[in-house]
C-alpha cells in the first residue's frame, strides 16, 4: 500500500488540468472549447447539469440545454431525469465521454456502466455534488470587482478523484482539494445541511488526521447559509475546548492535545464569500 506522501505528488496531475474557460476566437473554436470543458466537468465530478452550464458559459437555459443535448447526440453524455436537480435532470458521462476525458488529461477515468444510467447517480447527493462543482469552478474563475483575474486557487481535485487516491485510507473524504496561488494545498468542504455534534466530532478528528498526514494544510468550508456557518462555528468551539479534556475509551488518551486543537482552529477557514451566489443559483 502506498504511503500518504506518495499521493501528494499525484495531486499535481489533477492540478495541471486546465479547467479555465477560454471563449475562443470564432464559433468553431468556442464549440470545441465548450465540448472539452463540459465533458471534463461531467467526468471529473461524475455529473453536470444545465444550472452549471448556464452559469459557466453565461448563456440562457435553452442554450445550455441545446449544448448538453448535442453532447448526448454525440454519445459523450447521457441524460438522467431527476427531481433532485434544479433543472429536473442531470447529465452523466458515457464510456466514450470517459475515454474522451482520458485523451484530454492522460489520466485514467474508471467507467462503470450500468444497464440503467439512473443507477449511476446518487440521487441523494445531487444538490451537494452540483454545488461542489460550482465552488471548484467558481474559485478558479474568480475576478476582483475591477475585473482583474484573481483565482482563489489555480487547480483542484474533485471529490471522486480524491476518493480514488485515498480509497484505502482513513482520510476524511473531502469534497475537493485545491492548490492556492502560493502553492498551499487546501481541502474544500461544502456544507449544505446541519449536522449534529457527534458527526462534527468525527469530521474534526478526521481533519486532524489528514492535516497531520499532510493531505492538505488548510480546510476551506463553504455553504449557502450563514445559519449553517454559525452552527458549525458553535459546535467547533465547543469540541475544540472539550476534546483535549475528554478521554477516548479505546486509547485511554485524550481525543486530541491542546496543540491539536490549536492546529484545527488555525487550519479551518470559513468562506462566506459565495453564500449569496450559491443561494441564487440553487435555491431561488
């Protein structure tokens, strides 16, 4: 089994995939660029939907549907109806789509075909997965209010990609990993629902393991809701105070040291930046 630090250099292959949208000099080039990016999004995140395409290319809903349906005609994507998506549908890659992405990136993308494409989608996670896709792409395409390009990060791994690297590990499976312009590696977490205290404890302890193992140096938490942020901060404050004083029955040691609690406190960053945009896109 590979050591965790062997994985760190594997991130670079994913960070180097160019996911920036360049419009193209003419309609033909625009079409080629959009086909490549849309298929890469679908393959890297396992799904894509009109809500993402509309925002990403700044086009209308009918144009987004026409673009995605063209890729279905070209056998690169399959459409799956679902009431869990804001659009009533999502699109998933086909075998040809996965092969196409492989040619673009030189990375193997595993494709598990099922007779019913709807079974390839985890319907309970659709909103979360689409928000995840939005955040990864939004951070990459960030501009200042003056229109100057200033990305939050320059490349990322999606959740499915991270899972494949860490499938044998106790690592907290995060929603993504990104590299900042200063080369800091951060975990991306999307919190779109409330969690109880014991779940928060489990998550915090896994963050701690991953921070110590060097899987990432910080954790960026995003949400559509300031109430969810307030709840997370409240529980984190309680837990970081309690866990160094509480004994783990299995190990007969405290759950964490005071240094561990300080590490977590400094490493977790609450990013309220996109609350309004996420709400407008997914909940309005």
